[in-house]
């Protein structure tokens, strides 16, 4: 059995201060199931983590410092206008990293425009067009 901690291709989803392995379909579905059923609880006890439930720029920079390694790709979903300092962005570029930040408000507007509904279970898929 391969040690997952040494697998650089492992895809990890960070929810607050917690992380979840989303490398396989099964682990991703199990995570979604635990979120939907209310069994998942992401820790957000770091004082700089949020302002009214929205991650602060400081929290995002801390996440980058702790978890983003050379040549990694980081995808963020935010409902706030995040602006990382130029030196941080230059450092990520020099390390071969890519950063994609998606505005959750834009995503929400797209769902509303398309007439998306919600119920006991809501699943939304998004892609670049």
C-alpha cells in the first residue's frame, strides 16, 4: 500500500482549516455525503480565518504558506474580492504555481440566471465557457 502522504498527485480540498482528500470519486462522494448530512464540521478557529464567514486575505496567505508546494495549482472560491500582494503572486509564479480564484457571487449569479433551484439536496456544477 502506497503512503498517501508522499503522493504529490493527491488532490486535497481545504474547507476552512480542515482538509479532505478528493483524489477519487469515492472519497469525494463520501465527503459530499458527510457535508449534506451535517456530519462534516470544518474547523475555523484561527482568528484571522474569517470576517462574517468569509476567508480573509491573511487566511488565504496562511493557507498558501502552509500547503502550496512548488508546481502546485491552487483553486479558490471566494465571495470576497481577494487581492494578494504582488510579491506573493510573483513568488508563486517563480515557483511554477498557478492560482485560480473564482468569485462565488459570480457563480451564484450564473446559477440564478439559469433558474437553478434548491431542495433537500442541491448539487451545482460549473465550468468555464
